[in-house]
C-alpha cells in the first residue's frame, strides 16, 4: 500500500495562497458580495476546526507526551468554531 506522505499538503497550500490573495484585496469592505464572502469564510473556518484538531492530536501522540505544552497553549478548535459562528451571524444579518 502506498503511503500518503503528502496527504493534505496541496490543499493546505491552496488555503494559504487563497487567504493571502483575499488579504491583499484593496477595499474588500466595498464588495457587493459581502454576505456571500462572510458565509464562505464562516464555512471555511468551521471546516478547518476538524483537521486542526486531528493534526494537533497526532502531534501529541507522536511526541508520546514528551515536551507537550499545557492544553491552554495548544490550538483551540472551539475558539475557531466560535469565530466561525460569529462570522456566520454577521452574514445572516447582512
């Protein structure tokens, strides 16, 4: 069976590139698609919580508990979901 060493790497790179492009848009606040942009961003943020949580868990497993920082210093996927919900609320009220 072929090992999937780079599983997710291309998708993560695409997210990075697209996020950088979005950040570079001048006058983004003037978009006529404000609701759609907010909705898509809320979905993207919510969808990232699962992979971030899984990768964080695997990172801890690979360290076998050695030099693992306290839980409050690890990525907080719940916070990401809260931000996604807040962005979705903005979209729903646009």
